C-alpha cells in the first residue's frame, strides 16, 4: 500500500441559433412537418417549462461549463473546452506540486475558433515549442484531419491551420524528438476504405514533399483507430490493425521505417481475439507497454523489442479503465459500477507498488515524470480532476500524494446532482441479471411517476447532464447495461455481436416491466430513449413485432442521432466495421435478410407509440438520412412522429441556445403525449 502518512489526502478525496426545420443534406429532402420548439417556453433564455414547473438550465449550462479535459503534463498545461453560446478551447497551468487548484474560469483562450461548430478529438503540444497540434474537423462532419495553432502568436492570429487533407485521419503520434509526425490517413467516402501510414515533417509540415506515404493496409489487415507510437530511436512505428476488418481481432503491428519497402509485422498474438490493444506513451528501455483484452477484462502487457516476446504484468478481474506511464511505474485503474481502484505497477516485474480505492469511475488522462493526472465521476459526483505525485519515503517505501486540481463547490454539486442513484439488478427474459442505475428525482412530480428507460450505453458509473435534467423535471430514469454493454467483461460485451436489434431489445422490454412493477405505473407513462446506437434501439423497440411474447408497449420514445435502415447506414457511415460486428455483413445474403428485417424504417406500420426524432444535419457517423427516412415514412402512414433537425450540427447538438431549444422540444413532446393520453382516457 502507499505510505499512509502521505496518502491521507487521497483517502479523504476518495471517502447560438435555435434548431431549424430540416434542410436538404446532403441529397435527400426532409419530410414535411419538421418540429418547431413549443410555444410554452419561459422568457428566461436558460429556462424551460414542463408540466407546470419551470426548469432552470443555468446550473447545467453555466454552473460548470467545462469538458474534454486534455492534460499535457510534459508542458504543465491543461487544455479543455469551455462551453456556452460559443465553445472555446482554453489552456491553464498545472501546478507541479502543492495544493493549488486550477481556476478554469480565468484560463487563457487558445484561439477564437468556435468549437460548437467543429469537432475536436485531441490536442498535442509539440515538444520544445509553442505549436499545438489538433485532431479536428472544419464543420462538425467528422472529416477529421490534423491542424496546428501557434501559441506564440497573438490571440487574434491563432486560428487553426489545416495540415492534412485526408478524407479521415484515425490518429497521430510524434517521434521522441518531435521532428516527425506519423498519422493514419483513410481515403474514400464509404467502405471498402484504403488507409495508409504517412509521415509528416513536424518541423516544416507545409514545405513541398514534407508528407510521404509509408505503407498501406490490405483487406487482410486493415488499419484502424490508433495513435501511431514511435520507438525511442525513431526507427519503428507501432499502431493498430484489424484482421479481416474484424473489431474482435485487433492487433498491434510494427513497421520498420529503415526498410526500402516497409512491411507489417504483427507483435501481438493473432490467434487471440481482442477488441483493443493500446500502446502507452513512453518506453521502458526495450519494453513497449500496452493494454489489451486478451483475457476477459483487459490487462497490462510488456513487449520486448529485443526478444520480441511479451510478458503479462497484471491479472485483473474487473474492467480495465485506463493506464499511463510515469517514471515510478504504470498508474492503472480498474473497477465496476460500484467503484474503482488505482494501482501503481512496476513495469519490469509487474509487482504491485501501491493501491487506493475510489467511489466513482476513474479515468487516467496522462502521465509524465513522477506525476499522473486522473479524473473521477459518478451519478452523484459531477467531476473531479486530481494529480498524483510519487516520491520515495525515508524508509524506502513509495509515497503518493494527491492534489485536487478541479472540484465543484458543494452548493454547485447539489444543483447539478438532481437524481438519487440506486444500483439495482434486473432479471431479464432468459434469467440473465442486468446491472442498472435507478435514478429517482429528488423533487418528484405530483401524481403517478413518469419513467424513461435508456435504450443503450446505460448503467455507466458517470454523471450525465441528460439524465440529471430528466430528474430535474421530475422524471425517473432507469439506466440499464443491456447485453452488449461495456464494463462487464469481453463475454458480456459480445452477447449482442451480429444480433443488433435482437436480444438487447428484449432486455429493454424486461427492464420496462421491472420499472412498471417497481413504480406501480402503466406502460403509457414509461418511455424509452437513446442516441446513436440507442437511437436505433429506441426506433427498433417501438417497431418490434407486437405479437412477440416479450414485446412491451412503451408509451413513447425519444430517438436521437439514430439510424433506421441498417443497410443504408452501412453504406453511408464512417464506421462500417461496427455494423458488421454488431449486425452482420450486408454482402452476405443471410445477413442481409436479417438486416432488412431488423431495420425500423421497414416496419413503421407497427409504430403505435409517439416518437420524437432529433438529428444534426452534418452528422456523418450516423448520417441524418436515417432519421429523415423514418420520419417521412411515419408521416405518410399517419403515425405519431415529431422530427427536429438541427442545421450545422454533427453527432451531438452543441451551443447553449440550441441545447435549450432542443430540451424544450423534448419536454413539449412528452407533455403533449401525456395530455393526449389523459384526453383519451376521459
């Protein structure tokens, strides 16, 4: 264990424009009847109305308007996004020691770019320079490329400068001397894509021939989402590839940059199925450290560049949450929805050097020197950012001191935590028990409860503004981890592979029945909601065969950024390999028949419950045509559909004004549904 005298602080720490009607993008016409926000909005621009109560969104939008924390310990800088009418990328100094906190409100803006209109995935400050590199797009369409900002220039001159012009950049990484950048550039607007490893002269990336192709992928070994990792001497590169485009067969591959004709060598065992294999930043002599789920929950591994053999350093029995290298060892986190554990691991022998527990979900964000940055959150804790510092005690033991860098004031935390969280287990149709969080409103509505079931990506031990706003409205949220969810091991996550829209939907029906019994309410007061995969699942649940014995008639649904036609989605999305893993291959006749049958757009005639559809007009990950097609078909059939498309937005809706308007639209929809039901009952 860490020295108690120095780890005491750790023990204490752990006890813009409104939405627009649909516009043609990129080819199809929107259906008629696109929704307008309701007329019942309060005059306060940050307040909305629902069932006679006024909901103040000011705490959610202005109380802690920060997200996407990206520390750069090597430079003692913290980069993050400040939200509002415009989204601003800012940077603040990270104190190297002591108990100083970071004042996010006074942090320096990086540029005047509005990141509510663009996607930003990561930043990297180039060593020994003021050059900030960004993995970003230009218009919220996820055409990700590499950009650069010179932090040495005046603020007015710091607009992002585009350096690469690929159809899609998966990831990038710097050499040890920061003179070269390796990146994975994909070409093509739909599968099959061609992806190539490229090298860019980081010292002068705009010069002629500064960018060169090294090696490209093949159908047998497809390059994918990964940050290329240089060897210490800069002679080799390591990154991810998928065998036969299979997300369950991820490998780390090596490229020898000295070879006249570079070839790929796989350093992980290609016989073992795995869904991730992530090299850590930094080498320990000859050892490349990486995390991978060769076993059930993920572990830490060390690969020798000399012997080309691998050693397994951990044997975890909980979900691996992240890891980062420090001079003192590897800080690693693992956990369940009941809490997390931080461990410091000796990278040579795998020896446990110390550990500490955390009540919430821990994410390891960065490590450098004798420090590491990590965050914590849970359904009842919004966010906390901490710095761990390691040193040797007089008796030779290892000390870890923890500095709290960012934490919310208790009164703000209380304003933002509007749910009372209870961890529950819900039996499903085949006897499997599903973990879930029952999130009850601290201020319930008068009369019978209203409940909403999250359709996918539920059960996570995190704080979400969506669920907390629902609780603030008096709505009970049930957030289950249906089969296929992460956090419970590789086998559980694979239970819905090639079964999209199948048993995962039956799990939702079982959760809805449990909710009805627990809250003593009828089906008409239970809604289902989700976004992305959850948006599809919501549409699927409401159009599932009604004569199936497991079918549950939800009272209404909210489907956001979802797809309604799996085959069309496969051909239009930038993640077609996800479709093959989850649903099947449309090029295989037997798979195609199932994809057609499980596409909600083909069964809109079954839609009896009112549905609200929301989508960003520039979404490429889940193209907007899926929601448009479903809304158009429902309108033709006279089905109860409400559709709202937000122009210029991608896979998420950003910007305070747009967020307020879309929330009012959601609550107006639910209020209308309940009013219509009450009128019918009379």
